[in-house]
C-alpha cells in the first residue's frame, strides 16, 4: 500500500495564516518540568502547542500518538527525559521504540513522519524547550495543514487524511503490531524464543511486512464499517491489487471480523461482522 | 475503572494569580467558556485560588453545590497539586478527583505578547481538564512502611554535619564515603576564611565525634551501586571496597608503612609528596586505619612481598579480603558528594602540568599547611625556592560563557575569598613578597567577607582587573604575564616566581552515574538539581532524597553546614512518619482480555507485574507495592488489557479531543 503515497507539493512554500494545532505529550519529571521552567524564565514560544501531562513518555501508547490526527491535530510531540534519565529508568526507550515503528506506519500510509516528533528535554532545559517548540511549529507550517489537499506536503484531502489516520490508529492497536514493538529491541539483543538473535535489518523487514498486512486489514475494516463493499471497490480505493485485498479479506472473514453482506452482480460485498443486525 | 454514569458535578476555578495570569489571559472569558461545558455546575474566577480565601470558596462550593470534581486553572500542578488534593481531602472528597490546567507556566508566562491567543489556549486547556475530570475515578492510596534510618552519601564537611545532626537526634545513620577516610576537601585546607581558623583543628573534632556517635556507622572506601524502593523504604546496595586491613584491629601505628617498599605520589598532598602502598591518607583520618592501595601494592600486583603482613603485630593486614556488596535499608538519603576542583590542565594557556611553578589554589593549601609537603614553608615546586613575586589568576574554569575546555558558565562563589585568604596569608608570613591578583570582579558577599578583603587590600596586595590570556615560562623558570589592566587601560608586562590558578568548583567525578542510580536530575551546570530554586533548596524531585553541600552548587563551609542541617531535619521528618502514603497509579488488568503474552512482565522496569497461572490460563497480576505507576505496561500490552489508573487511554483521548475542539 506504499503506492498510497500521493505526490505532494514541495516543502517550504509556507501557507499564509496557517496556525498548526500541535498536541504534546510530556512526561511529568523532565520535559513537563522543563516546560514549566521556560515559563518561570518567561521564555516566549508559539501558542500552537497544547500539552497533556503524563507520568512518563513510556506511558504514551502508539494509539495515543495517532489519535490526535483523527481530531484535527496537524502534529504531535512526544517529549521525555534524556536517555538514562527517565524517572522510571527505561520508559523513554520504550517511547523511542514506539515512535520509530509508528513512523514506519505513517510512511507506509503516505503521512509525513515529520508530523510525529520525539525528543528529550531535561528539567533544566527551559530555553531548549522553548526553542524546540518554536522550531517544530515552523517545520509543521512548512508541511502544511494535515489533510490540506494540495496545500499540504502529502497532498491528501481532509477525508483521505482522516481515513488514513484511522487506519494507522487501528494498525497500532493491533496485537501483532504491539507485540513486535514491545519485543523489537529484545529480539535483536536477546534473541527469539529459540535464542536466535535477529539482526536489526531483519527485525525491520519483519515489522515492515506486518505493517503492510495490517494496513490493508485495517483499511478493509474501516471501509466495511462504512457501507457494504466489494473487494474490487476496496482495491480501487486503496490503489492496490485485488489479489492482496482478497487475501486479507479472506483472513478477516475467517476470523469473523467481516462477513458477507450480499452479492451484487458477481461480486460479493462485505460488512463488519454483526453490522447487519 | 468505569467512570460513573451519573452526570458529574464539576466546579471550575480560574485563578488570576494577581496579574501573573490575569495580566495576559482574559480570565473572565475563560471562566465563561468553562461554565458552558458539560457537567460544570459552577465556574468562578479568583484572585488567588491557593490563598485561604480562595480555598474557602472551593470548600463552600463543594458543600453547597455537592461538587464531586474540582478543576483548577492556575499555576503548574507540579507546584500546587498537593495543596489542592489536601483541600479536597479536608472536604471529604477523594483527592484524585482534582484536575489542574496549567495556565500560568505554560500559558500566560510564555505568551505575554499575544493575549488573544493565550486566552484561546487557556480555554482549550480548561476544556481538556474538564473532559478529563469527567472521567476521573476515586482512588485509594496504598501505604508503605518507613525504615527510620538515613544514609548520607559523601563524607565531606556537609556529610559529616548531616550525619551528626541525625545521629544526635537518635536516628541510625550510615555515612558512605568513597575515599578511605571521611573529611573531604576541608581536611586538605590550611586555614579557612574569613576568620583564619586552622581547618583540620575545627574539622577533626567533628570527625572524631562521628566515629564515637553510637548511631552513626561510617562505611568508608565504599560506593553506592544501586538504589531501589521509594521514600521511607529505600534499599541501597553499597560496594565496600577491599581495604586489605581489618579496620577493627588496626591501631594506626604505621609499622607497616615504615617497611613497605613501594612509594607512590601522595594524592592528599596533591602529588607533591610521597606515600607508601599501605598508607593512611592523613594522620587524623577517620576511620583511623591504614589501607592498601591495590593498584600499587607489590604483592597484589606481582604476587611477592607481604612485608606489611609480617610486621603488623596485631595481624590487621588481611590479603584475602575482597569487595563486598551490602544491602542497606533506609527511609531517606542525603546526598553530599561535594565537588572536584576544575582540572586546570584543560587550559593549556596557563601551563598547569607543564610549568612546575604554576599551581592551583588547592595545591597552595597543601604547600602553606604545616602538615603539608613543605611543612608550611612557602616553596615553589620547581626548585623549592621561596617565591618573592606571586600572581593569582581568578576564575579559571568559572564564568566562562562559552564553557570552553569543560569550564562552567557559573561563578564558583568561593574562589575570590580563597584568593583573598591565600594572598593575605602570604603577606602575613612573608611581608616582603609582592602579590598580584588578576581578577574579573571581586565577589565577597558573606558575613565578614568584605571586611576581610579590605584588610588584604590594606596589606599592599595589588589587584589587577583583567583575565590574562596566557602564562609564559622564561628560561630561569620565572613566569611572564602580559595583561591589560582594565581599570587604568595600561598593558602590564610582569614577571613572577610562582602563579596560583584560582580553580573553580566543578561537579564531582562520578556524579552522572550516581545521579542516574538515585534517579536525580542535574541542572545545566552539572550539579544536582534542587526541588525548587528558592523554596526547596535542599530537596530533590524525588521524595526522601535530600541535598547538602557543594553537590548542589559551589558554596563555602558555613553554607554547606547550614544546608546539611536543613537536609538532616528533612530526612529526620521523613523518618518520624508512621507510614508513607503512595499514589495508586498502577495498572488494572482485565483478565478477560489478557492473553498471557508476558510483554508487560518483560517491559516493567520494576518487576511489578507478573504473569501467573490461573484457572483461566496465564494472566498478568499487578504487584502494587513494587509498582511506580510509569504506565509502560499499559502502553505496551499487546491485547490492550491494561488500564492505567488516573492516566487511562479514555481519559487521555478525552483530553486530546477537547484540546482540539474548535471553540
Ligand atoms: C582551594 C580551596 C580553598 C577553600 N577554602 C575555603 C575556606 O577558607 N573557607 C570556606 O568556607 N570554604 C573554603 N573552600 C570551600 C570548601 O572546601 C567547601 O565549601 C566544602 O569542602 C564543601 O564540603 P562538601 O562536603 O560539600 O564537599 P567535599 O569537601 O568535596 O566532600 C565531598 C565528599 O564526598 C565524597 N564523595 C564524592 N563522590 C562520592 C561518591 N560517589 N560516593 C561516596 N562519596 C563520595 C568525597 O570523597 C568527599 O569526601 C575552599 C575550597 C577550595 C577548593
Ligand atoms: S505501571 Fe510501570 S511499574 Fe507499574 S506495573 Fe506497569 S510497567 Fe511496572
Ligand atoms: S501484556 Fe497484556 S496481554 Fe500480555 S500478559 Fe501483560 S496484561 Fe496480559
Ligand atoms: S519519566 Fe520522563 S521519560 Fe520516563
């Protein structure tokens, strides 16, 4: 589904009057304290960022990273303590693993990964925080509004962007994806259940193939949830071969996630299981 | 963890904080927008919400309107969340039904140039807080035990003072020092400003008091390796390095050292003298026991010798000692690991380490000390001649705005007074000598300090304003300094017999690792970060861990001792508590969803979640006392079976949506 990526406009043509909406998830102990210090030191930065405080960057579920895009956010920041400084020892390493894999999902769906930002801010880095926010907001302005059509880097319409954001949210909520994210680092460091170490390249390729499958499945679910659809409809909507869609649709049907709705002409149409009632 | 289905009754309080918030944000507009939100039964704006009047208003409203959620839009929750939670508790509400919107630190103070946008942002932050408040659930705090003991890490004057305050209060205290003796830098000083007391004469009695106090246990030659647990109940692993001498048997007679064949530069005398491989750092050391320097001992490096073992009549030398790791339980920790002098060899322009007659202020303390390598005679290291013309260069490693060569941007605070003291001592002992001080500004704030400095000026010490670019060595070993005198505008080109570099105070070696073990933050200057720069100067961001002395920032002895008193009092207060209440922020596991994949167990940094066999297969169980509430398990669970208390996905998603709503 990489061919989902549409050629967008060149980055850099700034949009007049575009004020991006940025949601930030900041850990209580370092980055939120750093943001407070920017305040205590009266260091100005743009009003675009709105912060949600969490105890640790390791609390930020991939779902939480993708959710804002469904509600109109143009970008998301995840900020934690510097490596080695996490109040809970290793939460920020988990955050890093997650952001890296969510980036892969966004890449696959043709959403610019620059809309999801990860960085570290210590409790003493008020000035760094203020600069970071200012620079990030500038970069998002250059990307253009999420779903801003030709005015955005990705060239996606509002509806298409939301559709893809919804697909991404479902992918990262999936069991297989989450298991791999959680095991990714350990796989290359400790090895799998047979003690075989997996090279980072191989782990990456595995992740890539899981993402490819899951994106198609999630897209089928979303579309079948809207109205009865045929494999051909889906394939043409996603711009991928009917064969791939058929394989994944068969899988979803076996798992009882979608079911046959009717047969229109010679094409069977599917809906989400239970939706017919 | 289902939020109640009954419509919540929320009270919203928008704080003016005087003009701190109201001067930028239109608080009335924020209050008005809040009052129309779902579930809000009363919204007010107050001048100072945290004041008694402000708190009373909330208490009255809780009663009158039957509020079951409170939202306060004010300063950072890091400042006042505790205050308002306590208020809710006083009013009979569960403290976790409070939510704060940070419209000061993260709004009015950073957006003062754009009132309109700041007001819109404040509205959004309040909307988000209300959305979250709707979904808050009452939580019960769990209780932890309190071990009424304290560990003090670092045995300089700050650590010694803290340990004595605690020991005298009857609290069992462990004093962990990485060197073979306690004493720190103060033990190396000759006299102390501004009164010129002999340093060891005032420190040594305190060190003896430590040794004699039955509540204090000195763990010398030891280092903290690992820290677990939380306030009231820390478990600290301390590595006790092999000393190869039985502390209890050694009486410090020194027969061993007299026979030891290995000579090593003596670090206590800044390598200007020698010691043996078996040695005592200085005569007044506590514990008063010898120690074998394993790196240089002939037996330990080459397998032959053991002379000391033979001559020790008390059989105190024990070569089969090895490092031991002890686990010690304490309720509070005081960190007092001090500083290290800035390494002057990093500034090659001054020639330290290359020119023998360029020394540091700490070297000078040893040279001028009666117990030092020259028995208190002022002799320069190059040729043992008595220098006649001496120059001091200030701010070496301090006040360097570009932080070149590992220098600090900060002022080390004590170096001006150290130089004033040392210059004065030279003039006192050798009235004919000529003393020049090259300085940036002389900073002598402190009781009796300015008076002392003026006394020095009266003795004919020459103060030159300006930082010399370099020191050059001449063929005869004398040192040349060319520098502009900023006061007169003249170029001074002078020759000296000896140059003393007034080195700054830098964070001590190993502080990065220690901070990580204790989970403490460091400030931009590299020292440990205090709880609040003004109001919590000896606390840290971790409950139950306190700071004393130079590890927080350079300071002199009286300030170090004062801070030690504060830290000791705070540690004692922790120990006097019956129990510690812990925030219940852990996971709730839905066993219907859990597939027993063990991801949570593998990722939890504290082993606080374990998968166990149950009638329904393998299921995860939370171990509440071990859990710190980071949320890693909840964010990772492959089956999304975990809900985090107080930071659930539902709550966070509701906040997200509310933030992005177009108002
Ligand atoms: C040249 C010079 C002259 C001075 N003259 C004066 C003066 O005249 N008057 C005055 O008021 N002040 C003076 N000062 C300042 C004074 O030395 C300090 O204020 C004082 O020593 C601070 O005490 P402290 O306990 O904080 O640190 P320190 O004296 O540095 O003690 C810290 C202790 O902690 C130990 N330690 C370090 N890391 C660890 C670890 N990881 N684990 C266990 N233990 C550890 C160290 O070995 C040391 O024993 C002078 C300083 C210098 C450099
Ligand atoms: S919240 Fe953190 S500490 Fe508690 S069980 Fe989950 S991962 Fe472990
Ligand atoms: S990660 Fe989730 S599904 Fe896996 S064992 Fe833990 S709670 Fe159960
Ligand atoms: S607490 Fe800041 S990243 Fe974990």
